[in-house]
C-alpha cells in the first residue's frame, strides 16, 4: 500500500497566519527559559467540547483536500466522512504516559489527536516512537505503520516501538515536541521517551531520534493547514510548525543559543504597541458538541491580548439575522460579561466559561461578540450545539477474557443490537495484597487489551452516549489460575449459615458485592460488619469487597 504523497514546503514563519505578538514571549530566551516561555504561550487554550465530538473536529483538520476521505497517518485504508466506523480517536502521544487522566487539557488537545485505523491504533498501543529492527519479525506491519522490536539504543525499555511511514515521521516528531513543551509540568507514569523534568523533558535517545525525523521530513502543507485550523478551534498553535528552527534551540545544534524572532521570521515588525486580541480569533466557532436534553455543556474560552487599553473588554451574546438561540447560551448566567483588561493582557490571559443549556431537540447557534480594550472594530465567534433526546441505554454483555498470559489479557463484550454508543468504559478492578483498586479505561471497539495484568482481577463494561452511562454489565473474573483455587483473605472470609453466609474477618467490610455465576450483581452492600448474615438463594456465588485480595467463591445450600 502507498499513501498519498505529501510534499514538504520550505516555508518561514511569515508564510503562516501567526497573529501579531503571539510569540513575543520567546524573544531573546534560550534553553529551559525558552521552553517554558513556549509552554506559557500554548498551554492556555480553548478546549474542544468533548471527547465524543472529536470526529466532528477531525472533519476540519484531517480530511484530504477536495475529497471526503479521512487523512489517516496510520494506514492506507480508504475511509470517508461523515462515517467514523473503523477509525479510532488516537492519542498519538499515549494518554497512559500521563496516567490516563481525562480531566486535563491534553486528553482532548487536537494538536496530538488524529483519526487512526482501529487495527493500527490497537497495535501501536502505548509504545514509544522508534526504528523497528528489520532483522526481527514485526508484530504489526500494514505498509504504513510498523510495530516491532527496537534497534539497539532505542525504546527506553519498552518491548516494542511504533515506527510511522517516512512521510509522517516529521509530523510525529513535531507533535511530540509540542506535547513535551505544552505539558512539561505533568508527571509521567511511563518514561520510555521522557523524563520528569521541565527541560529538556525528552530523553537523550528520543531527542536524537526526533530531531533526525524533524530534519529529514520538513514541515508539509498538511501540517501548516492543520495548524491554522486548530488555531481557529483551540486558539493555540504548534510553535514547531510555525518555527521549525525552534527545535534546534531546545534539543539540536543551537542548544543554549538565544532565540530571536527577527532571525527566524523576516516579516517580524519588531515592537508594536497596537492593542490586539490574540485569542480568540475572528470567525472562530466554539462548539458544544452533542448534548442530551436536560443536560448542559460547558466550554472554556481563552482570552489573551497585548496592549489592550481601558478597564474592560466586553463579551456579548446576541442573535443576528441568521440565529435565534442566544437565550440558550450564557457566561456566568448572563448574556453579557465584562473581562478585566489587565487579566486579558497578562501572560496567562483570562478563562471565561460559556454554558449551553438547550431546552429542545435540534441544532442551536448564536454569536459572541468581543469589543472594547482599544481593538479596532470587534471580534465575532460562533456558538453552536446540538441537542438530542436523552438516550436510554442497556448494559452490554461482558464476555470471557481471551489471550490470557502472565502479563496481559483481552477484555471482551457484546454490544446491544441497534444501540448507538460513543464509546465504552471498562471498569477494571485489581486485587493485590489485600487491597482492591479500580480504574476506568476507555475503549472504542468491543474489546480492550490489558497489558499490566495483576494476576487476579475483574471487569465490567458500560456504554456511553452523550455522557449518559448505561448500567454496568455483568462481572467477568480473570485469574492466572482457576477461580475455585482462590482462598479468602484476612479482610474477607465467610462461614456457613443456613440459607446464606455469615461474614468473618475485618470489623468493617466496605463495597461488598455478591455476584452469581453469570456475572450478574445480585447484592451490593456499601458497608457490612463481622458476623453479619446475608441470606441468599441456593446456588454458587462470588463475593468481592474493597479490600478483598481476590473474589471468594461460596456455595449456598439448604
């Protein structure tokens, strides 16, 4: 298979549509100070409406020009908008590296999110970038993406590495440059390519690899166009696309040298005291995505300016000739808001929360107009959301785990026929050393590979549509041995009782659940106590609790 060719361009920053003053904070800085200055510029940005809505944004950022074909950097299979079937929302910089939190901007940051063919995305897993050792058998190779053992000196201790096609190696390098700069203050759970410091953040081997890819695969028109589109959505930019030489000052041949805008952008006009609103930009659209009736959606709008004058910048929500839904959108409960000029002029700018509260099913839109502060005219942005009836979801059916090894397994489930879902949540519980720990994992297919199997765990599955969750599925237990061989722990033991069981062990037992052999939860007791009696029908059950090292199998007889 051969991907469509993307021609590189030898463009300077003057070819980009960079707003005046946007990068002034970089001027004259070097090393750690330069990287932190870049972080301060790009970190505060408007987040997209939701993870669910990403395919809508991808239609603006990742479609081949003048076609309806998705631009997939992971495979060469033809997929066409608006259908997203067969594709995943791919965190090119693995979310597990920061611990998987969905509460930080990185989770929905378009600068590192791409549509990806499902099989390639799953094969990539959370492996680092790298060169695959071609003398060994690759674990995955579709002609565009390759996953396999790394060449000597690469991988950072990971079993495999992910190697993209030559055509996209620079794209991925600049994506990673952005991520380790924008999110340099995160604590990394996996350190294959990164270290827990604000500079240089990239490990020595990953600096060498990414700089090589950055030089050999220069910025393409695809990246420039995507950068501009993301700026119109998020109001932040990838500085390594705007200034490719910036990477040299941080990790390359000019490391330690001072970076000057005038040396890297011939069009830079020097100091300019004209009042300017840097973000948001004229024509930007703040999207609230799809919302269930009876719920609200919140979007955060980032305001940042330079040389603004007066006391305030005014934000007004009102309808024009083509809109009539201003009453459904608000800022702090009102249609008008005055933003303090000094806050907007500050390096961090000012965050404003806009709320969409639909009262009927349908598409709703209006305008938000920003004026004052000495800017010429005004800046208008669109507000848009779509409301659907509240979904009525049924629990999916969790099925037995497959491909169980000493360090992993595949969780499986069957979806409900004809039910539309956005994604699934896998509730995974590990039983280790007398303690039960639960985490939630997101999956877009009807299976999920678990690569850090703790030896004794269980999972349930929920479907999600418009942020509405289905009931939990039945429970599936996964153990390295037979569940019948699991012994009770000190924290949970049971004794025979006619027509039921009597609890023994800890004085207080929290989160107790009784599960039948089909995986159905038949009793949930938030807090139980030593010597409590639980009456149950005749049958075989499994008992779990918060501090239970493993499920306890019981048999209830007459």
